[in-house]
C-alpha cells in the first residue's frame, strides 16, 4: 500500500460512511481476521442504534 493512499483514508472524517470504510481498511491492515472484526464493529453499531431507538420509544 502506498503512503498517500493511507493518508487519503483519514481526510474525509466528517462523513460516517467514509469513517467506517477507513476503519475497515485499518482493520484489514492491522488484524489477522479482518472480516470478523468488521462484522463485530458493524454489529456493535447496529445494536447501539437499536438500543438508542428503544430508549426513545420507552421514554419519549
């Protein structure tokens, strides 16, 4: 991987989709099991969003 390709990942921090993609790229570089870690992160994000919606439904 070229160094300017990695720096390109950190530029668009404002958009959530690009931060998720950069996290996935970092996990691909860092971890021996990138798919499992990415699935865990996606599951955590979905569960946090679900519990936040549940809290809004219980306490409007």
